[in-house]
C-alpha cells in the first residue's frame, strides 16, 4: 500500500508543478493528493484501531477482575 501511495504522491506532485499558478498547484496537491490519501489511510487503519481498543479493553478487564 505504501508504494502505491508514494507513486500517487509523485504523480500528484508533478501535476501540481505544471499548474499555471501557485494557488492552483497547492489546491491540486491537496485536492488530489493529501486529502484522498488521508481518507484512504484513515479507512485502512480502522480495523487496526478497533483491534487495539479491544485489546486494551480486554487488558483493563483482566486487571480489574483480580
């Protein structure tokens, strides 16, 4: 997944560099690069966060029953 994200950011950086204005380049970089990748990484990490919370709750329950 990391290699795809790095490749996509490379493409988006090149797209942003060819924009005629700086503002257009910044908007392209954030609109096509940072925002979509942050959403994808958030969704991809949701299972990991859920499992980590379940392990923490199980550890809390195990220590409170002693």
